[in-house]
């Protein structure tokens, strides 16, 4: 049962990255792929039906941790307190910039909110990527399972560690490139005209950078967390996930070059999901890795609630999760086809 809930938490996190990732990427790129107000409103029309629903998966991930692994959630919320406030502010600014930009028909007003939207959308993948880098590298856990981190120390990945070092910054930059490429693939699929053409060129360049940097980040990961990569040959699920990521990467490049935009976007989804699944399979059962030898890591086994509670929670999750999937399938079906910018005063 503990293993199942570790898998559920991993699935919820991957769903959040894949779904909210494409509108983060679209927001990060929209100043570059859309150069006039109608074009920027076309980008907003593409993500408009999805972006607020996508953020629910972040709440769902937190809910799964609260139900199944409360010790991990409590330690993470307190240890990453400052970073979480930055995430919350960025999420708030993204939402209000989308909603407020069209309230006034003034170029300065709209331009200012467009910049806010882009900056918040750039910051979020960097923060989430750096957070994942911290989890992979390890944290200075106490014997009681708590930790606190300065912003940075000596910028090495050795103890004493901070939130930012060469590895976590590299993970944040890689996350930004991957999410921006994901958003560009989505816009290539959902838009036409100049926005489509610029998005396709951006997706090709970004995924070329991702293809080059992914092996380098993997080598860096082996340097800061050797046991994680050593577990790979013994974990069949990790190998399958890695193959999914590789297949997705190939599909992105092939789809973009042959004009099959949907195949490219689905490949991007597979790449992100496969990469996260391979990471989860390799680190299991560790959830918060300790870099302090006198403290034990928080694992799925020592941080979970009793099995009886997990069984009760599973009965509710088994009802809620299919309903959420059905909602998103219906949403994508209702809004299939190319996005069209709304008439003035009738949309973003």
C-alpha cells in the first residue's frame, strides 16, 4: 500500500508538470512568439481554457502528500518556506496578469501585464526545477526529520548546502528550457499564422538544447547522488520510463520537422512524464534525502500514515481521480482545433 501511494504521488506530480507546464512555457515565450496585441491574445486564447484547471494538480499533489506522507509535506513546507512564498506570488501574478490585461485598452497597461505574465512564467519552472534539484542532491535533515536552508553557501553541492548551488541552478535552467520547449510545442499545435511559425522554430531550438543538456545533467546527478544512478539497472520501471522519455524526445524532433504538431506535443508530454517517472523509480523509497550522516532520510516507509488510513484514502482517490481525468479529456475535446483570439472586450 505504501508503494502504491508513492506511485500515486509521483503520478500527480507528473500530471501537474505536464499540464501546467505547457501554459508556463507558453507564458515564458509569449513575448517572443507573439509580437502584437492580437497575437498575444491568440496565445492567451490557446491556454485560456486550461491554465486555471491545470493548477489544481498542484493542490492535488499536496493533498496526496497530506493524506499519505504528512511528515514529508510538513518538513518540505517549513524547509522551503521562502521558496514556497515565491512560488505562490508567481502563481498569483500569472493569474491576475491574464485576467487584468484586457480591462483597459491601453498599450502601456497591456504591455506591463504581459511582462509580468512572462516573468512569472519564467520564474516558476526555475523554482520548481531548483526544488527538484534540492530533493535529488539531498537536504540537511535533523534527527527529527526537519531542515532549514540558506539561500546559498559556497555554491558547491556539498554539505553545508543551500537552496542554490551549481547543481540546483543547473536543474532550474534545464527545467526552464524543457518547459519552454513544452509550451512552444503546445503553441505549435494550437495556433496558426505567425505565432505557429515562431513557436515551431522556438520548439526546435529549445528541444535541441534539451537534448544536449539532458545527458550532462544526468552526469551531474550521478556526481551529487551516486546511489540514485546505481539503482537504475535494478529498476525495470525506471528503464521503461527512460525509454518513454527517449521515445518522446524522438517524437518531438520528428513531429516538429515533419509538421505533425500534435505528435510533437504528445512527445513532449511523454518526455517530461518519462523523465519524472524514471527519477521517482530510481530514488524510491527515499522522499527527502539526508546529506547529514547522523540523520536518516525520510522515506515512503518511515513517513507514511498507517496502512488502514491509506486504504481508506484510496477508496476516495479511486473515485476522484477518474472524474478529474474525465474533466480534462472533455475540456480538451471541447476546445479542439486552433485557438482564435477573442473579440475585443469578450475575452483575454
